[in-house]
């Protein structure tokens, strides 16, 4: 079996669905194990192989993806510790460091850490990745290929893996929150919900493309929308008066702080 995955909830299922949809691996090349009966039924119905336990997955795969919650690592490690051989182990858990994994399972094991995000379900994911020194360039390339098939991948220094979370892993939730606020505000003024949803979502897509493609700075792009004496600047003034940037910074700091606590 090429790929093994332990924990096939929201992220795990999105990853394997993404890579099979893209044709990188077929369903029968992926062996899965999840605690949850409903998740296993969904996997079985989708054609994936189901293992009886965590160790069976480890023994049967070349690349193992750990997509369990950080709080579940202690329990998993107690079950899989001390095996003779391990595949390349890829963890996507927030806060779980390469050092923690090496100290828990063995310094000689090949570990890769990835921070992905949910848009990988539609092949628009953004993943940050780093590896320990046991992983060869070829092995790293194979794992990068998996996440590249479902979005973009950026290699970063492992020391920044927690700091990056507000910029990709958690960001979809923050953006949805922002979008929801604008949709609800539009609805309050009598605009149809579906129309507001479409306008807000398309505008976010368009603005994101502008940021990536335009030669202008982000401040110039803001200023292009804020004609002096016009409507938009009044909204920006309210953001500034209520220190929205500081609120966002505080949210990001607390998000990173929690990720670091999860490694304890
Ligand atoms: N959600 C995101 O947007 C996002 C983004 C980036 C990274 N991540 C990371 O991705 C990981 C998974 O998040 P998620 O949102 O997909 O969580 P989730 O939906 O709760 O899925 C985790 C699954 O793993 C199962 N599980 C736990 N321990 C297991 C074990 N030993 N063997 C087999 N299955 C086990 C859980 O079953 P039970 O519920 O029965 O325990 C659950 O079904 C987390 O570490 C998170 O930090 C998530």
C-alpha cells in the first residue's frame, strides 16, 4: 500500500479525497484507520481499504499520514511505540513538533510536518511543510507531490510551523467569519442572502487575485478603493477607530499560543 492514514476526519478525508480525485493515487492504494464507525463506513463506501488497527496501517504503507487531533497523540504513541520499522511519518497536527515525534518514537525515524488548510478539498489548499534530517530529498519530494496535487506547498523552517498557523491553517475560519459578518450586514439592509453570499465570495476571490497579480502594494490597493470623500473610507475609519488590526493581531497571537500549548 502506498499511503496509510490514521485519523480520517475532516482533514484526513479531505486529503485522501483530494489526492484520489487528482489521480495521484487510487483508493485501493490507500489504507485507513479511524476510531469513528461513521468515518469508517464513509471510507469503505468510497472504496478505501480499512485496517483493523493503527499498527496494521503502519505495517502496510510507505508513507503514513497522521491526521488525528493533537490531544490524541499521547494515546497513539503508546500504541505504536517500539515497532521494528516505520514508514515515512507525516503529521498535520497543529503544535506537534518534529522533536516531540522523534523523542516519542525514535530519532532514526523519518518525520515530516505539514500545516495544510481545508480548501485542499477543492485542490486549493495551502500547505507549509518541513522535515527532519532523516528524510532524503526524494522522499521529501514524494510527500511534497501529495500536497501539491491538492494545492500549493511552501517549505518553511520547522521553528515557524506554529507561527504560520494564522496565515494558512486557521485562516479559512477567520475569512469565513469576516465574510459572514459582511453577508449578515447586507441582509440587514434587505439584500438577498444568496446574492450577498455570491458577491462577498467573488469579491474576496477577485481581491486575492489582485493582491497576487498586481504590481501595486497592499496599501495602494486599499487606497485605490478609498476615493477621498467617498463611501469606502468611512468604513476604513470605523475599522481604525475600533483597532481592527490590533484585534486581528491578538487573535493570531492567541491562536499560535494555543498551538504551542498543544505540544506540551
Ligand atoms: N480542521 C482544519 O482546518 C485543520 C487545518 C490544519 C491542520 N489541522 C490538523 O488536522 C488534524 C485533524 O483535524 P480534523 O479537524 O480533521 O479532526 P477530526 O475531524 O476530529 O478528525 C480526527 C479523527 O481522528 C480520529 N482518531 C483519533 N485518534 C485516533 C487513533 N488513534 N486511531 C484512529 N483514529 C483516531 C478521531 O476519532 P474520534 O473523534 O473518535 O477520537 C477523528 O475521527 C488536527 O491535528 C489538526 O490540528 C486541521
